[in-house]
């Protein structure tokens, strides 16, 4: 489902202070007239190769035909620089420090990639990345991201609505939750050689949260494919929740009846919950959540209820005690 209506939080693209790479997008898209030709050629080679040509740009290239002009849900905030987004990361599979993922993810091979979809659905199966991602459905979504550690960014993602992916597998009525699993590949992910976290990293959503139009599976940012440190080739983005819900490098999606045991809740359930909704009024036991440090800025800014997406998601939590179900 696409978000075509404009909200108070929308900003027009000309209002955004963009990266130079980002502004060059128009130029690069012009060059993608080549895509149609390469598609026809590779259909003779095989369906999966042609799908690669259709979805993944050549190295250093950009996604073609990403729908834009709506869903600019970063408020009036300027996007964080590409440099900051890709060098200040949490991805414990590559190490615990913010700089570790950028330093150690270059050996990670995101393609070829398959995702196993199983559990309570009519059409389970193992799907190639390129069959999962429909090029025509790719959209740009500029979202705020708020980490539970009280820092934040604004990220121009390229992604596909999670609902549109889910519907293809026809989840059954008994599926109340969706569970996501990150790849385990200790040869390429040095952090997985230590037991800092129980691997694989697990996250989950209630089914209605997953179907919300804000939820996406991201495959790129600033128009180009995700780098290893950002969760290549595919990761979850749910912008009204703390960043740890955004599970990276997904290899398995399961439709389940019970609430999934998400990694950070398992690690420390008194500090991290299942819902993890951004909420300035519910403090972390060790720090306030009332304000945040926007990466690239000096002054702190107030944290917004549901990270500023209250209008879009508040209905999901009507009548829920948000202090207890944090
Ligand atoms: N597999 C996996 N996914 C993960 C994490 C992780 O350590 N492993 N860290 C989470 C946390 S705490 C945050 S804040 C975001 C950070 O995303 P970014 O590095 O792309 O900004 O990824 C989340 N997804
Ligand atoms: Mo985080």
C-alpha cells in the first residue's frame, strides 16, 4: 500500500538539504534506459539473472525508477549525511563500536541472497532477493530514525512496503505476529565469532504493525543499494519504533501465533521491550528518553511521541498501557 496522501509531517523534496550524490540522481536515472535492453538480453540467460539486472544497479549505480514525491516523512528535518549514516552504526554482528560495521563489513557478500518465508501462511517458500523485490514497487521514504540510546538520524531509504511483501505469502488468520531473522555467517561477520548477543539476531512485530503503511523493507539509501553496515541487502525499517527493531540482513520471515522473543528483550527485558515505541515520556531505566542528539547537530532536540508519526500509528495502541508495554 502506498502513502499518497500528504500529512502535516510531509516536506517537499526541494526543501530538503541533500547530499550531492543524491542531487545527482536525476542524471543517473537518465542512464538507466539501458535496463530494458539488458532485461531482454538476460531473459535468454535465465529468469533469476534478468531479475538481478532489473533490481540491483551495477556497482556504484543507483536504483532506477524509484517512486518519489510523497511519503516524505522526515518532517522538516534535513537528511543526515551519507557519511554519517554509513559510518556510525549499530550492527553487533560486525562488532560493538559504532565504527566497527563500516570498518569490517566490506567482506560481507550480500548477493546472491534468499529469504525463507514460513509459518502460518498459504504460500511459504524460499524466495530469491530479486523475486522478493519488485522494482516497480520501490519507493523513497525519508524517515527519522531514533535509537534507544538517544541519538537520531534522518535517512532517505529506498524500500518496498512490508504489507505488499506480506500479502504475497497469504498469511492465515491465526498469524498474529511476524518474526524476522538475521543471517548467521561468522566467516564474514567477525562479531558473530563472539557471543555478545545470541545469534541470530531476532526481531518481530504484531501483524497490524507490520501491515501499517509506514513499515518498509529497505534495500537502499540515498538511492543506492545498502552497504553491509546498513544491513545489506534487505532490512526492516519501522520509523516510530526504536532503531533496534530494524533488523538487518534478513534471511527468514515467519508468520507466528506467539509474540517473538526479540533479541534485546531476551538480553535485558527490564530495559528493552517488544514494542519499543519511541516515547519521550517513558524513560529507559538508565537514561531519559525525553530528548535526543541528532547526529551532525550540536544541540539536543526534544524526542517526539512515536518519533513524530503519532498521526499514522497511534491507533495501533489505543487503550494499551505504554509504560508497561514498553
Ligand atoms: N542484525 C542486527 N540488526 C540490527 C542491529 C544489530 O546489532 N544486528 N542493531 C539495531 C540497532 S540498535 C539500531 S539503532 C539499528 C541501527 O541501524 P543503522 O546502523 O543502519 O543506523 O539497527 C538495528 N538492527
Ligand atoms: Mo539502537
